[in-house]
C-alpha cells in the first residue's frame, strides 16, 4: 500500500518493524525482496549495504539470509566493487543453491569474476549458467560475456557463435547491438571482410528504425573500403545520405 502510493519512508518504517519483531517469519523473505528492490530503485546502495549487513549479523540462520546476501552483493556490484560483491553471491550459491536467488546469483558471480579479470573462472561460471539455466531470460547476456571472453583468448569461432546467440536468448537491444558490433570488430581484425559486409547488411535489415544505423552504415562502408572497393563504399554512404538526409 505504501509503495504503491510512493510513501517510501512509511514503507521502510513498517518493513523494518516487521523484520525486527518477526525475524523468523517466512514473510521476511518477501519483505527483504521489497526492501532490496526499493533501495535499488532509489539508487541508495550505501543504505542497502549498511542495513542488510547489520541484518546478516543480527538474524543468522533465518530464511531471509539468502536475500540479505544477494542484495548486499548487488549493492557492491552497482559500485563495481567486484571483490567485495563476489563473496556474497558465492554464499548464496553455496548455502542457498536451490533458492529464489540462485539463478541470478550465478550470473552475478560471473560478472564479478569477469570484472576481476579472472577469465578462466568467469568462463566456467557463465558456461555453467548456460548449462543450468538454458531458458533463462538473461541467457543472452551470459552469451555476450562468453563472446567477450573467447574474443580475448582469441577463440574467434567460439566468440562469433556466442555473439550470434545473444539475440536468440534476449530481447535486450543494448546487448544485441553490442554483440553485433563486437562481432563486426572481430571479423575486421581477422580480415574477413566479405563476412563483415554480410554481417552489417543483416543488422541494417533487421534493426532499421531502432538500431544504430549511423554506426552500422559506416562500418559497412569501411568493410567495402577494406576490400579495396571504394566505389562500393561511396555507393553505401551516398545511398545513406540520399535516404536519411532529411532525418
């Protein structure tokens, strides 16, 4: 009721009172979820970390411990403090591996390891995520990170496969777009210019009206230039000028 009416102070007051009076109650887990998501919405990560760390100490062994660890880890993750965030997600996985937070905690563990440049462990974590949660709504994001990991190796074919998988498993256009452009960079570095042309033509065809057409057309023209086909490059650019010049 308070949240729906944006009475945030009243919400936190009653939520804290409930937790303090009924720490063993099964509804505490739902209260912690509401508190965590509200802290994130407010971008009050410091407040979330401070309160939930105190609850971890005050209420050991309660049902809400998995949520407390998860949201504390998320708070540090928003600060990009991967070293501090990682142990909280590992606790969720080791002690509450079948709980409601396990799926996302495994993904966040992979992000932490990637951020810490522990590439081998990050690869194994994201691979495990894909195996354990093949239909997850965030599998596409995991595929993107696997693409970056393999591209850095460099395992070109594996990277291209993971980048191609992104749009199959997510509707997040930012990840889809980034995957296309990272794959394009990989094709360019490996002088696979004809594939680069087809790649950006496919992007332009699929995402006209919502994608970054300027960057895609520019890369398509560059691919033609790299093929020593300046005439085709000019046709790409002039065609874009003619079509979009008044936009």
